């Protein structure tokens, strides 16, 4: 069997990482809200791709507490994919992603991982300036950018589907 795809999700506290994962796994918005993640949560999910093939994803959802940046590289260093999440209603959470990337540094810069930039909470109707997004994308090798909402389900399956497809393509090279 094919090696599972290891995907890591990072970003500041309360941007909605765990809620995005919850929506992806259970197809539901957690009504009571989730607790802040302590360390990281690990989830395994089998997904079916558009061509009917199945693949297993191992998801590591990191808590955004600054102290976790120390443990992040140790667990993230051999991952295939990185999802960088920010909350458009708090633009500083986009700026803070530079820090998360710096911790993850080598794999991103050497293009050893497939990196996505993901904004959350699209249902709030606050968008980030395309200029800022482009600036970020020019600085780092970001394969794709998605606007998501765990509340409405917008793009929540698509992010993970695309991640799986692109990782598989990069493995075949
Ligand atoms: N309106 C709206 N709120 C959201 C959405 N996703 C998450 N939230 C809210 O944002 C808050 C934080 O969500 P979490 O998923 O716990 O955030 P996190 O990034 O995992 O936070 P840490 O584990 O502390 O790093 C919660 O109150 C969620 O209900 C969304 O798509 N829309
Ligand atoms: Mg969390």
C-alpha cells in the first residue's frame, strides 16, 4: 500500500485550524466550539479522489500557542504537505505565518513540501487584499491559495482533495 500522506496545519491561535479539520472529517461545524489545541491533534482519514482511488491522510493540527513553534519542526520535518492558515478578520495572523514558515524553513525553501495558504471564516465577509496575498505568494513557494469557511463548508473538502492530488503528483516525479 502507498505511504500515507502526512499533512501539517499551522497558524496562529484561534484562526480556525481545528474547526477546518473538524469540518473536513465530520462534515459539520462544531456547534459548541472547540478548545484551543494543546500541542497538536492527530487524525487519520481515508479520502476518495476524483479518479476513484483512495488515499490515507495523516493530519497534524498544531495549536497556535507560540511555545508550540518549538515542537513544530520536530513533528513537521518529514511532512509532505503544509497548510498555512490565517483569519482574514485579523490580518496580523497572515503576517505571523512568516514565523511559522521560518520554523519549518528548510522543507519549504527546498520545495520538499506542498504548501497551501488558506484563509478561514469566509462567511464573515472580510477579505484580504489580493496585494497582500500575492506578496506572500511571491515570497514563498505556495502551490495554491483557498478561501474557506468551516461554517458554510466552502472549499473545506477541496483543500484536502487538492493537497492529496498534488502530493501524489509530486511523488511520481
Ligand atoms: N464564523 C466562523 N468562525 C469560525 C470558523 N472556523 C472557526 N471559527 C471560530 O474560530 C474560533 C477558533 O477556532 P479553532 O478551530 O479552535 O482555532 P484554532 O486555529 O484551532 O486555534 P488553536 O487550537 O488555539 O491554535 C472558534 O470560536 C470557532 O468557532 C468559520 O469558518 N467561520
Ligand atoms: Mg486548534
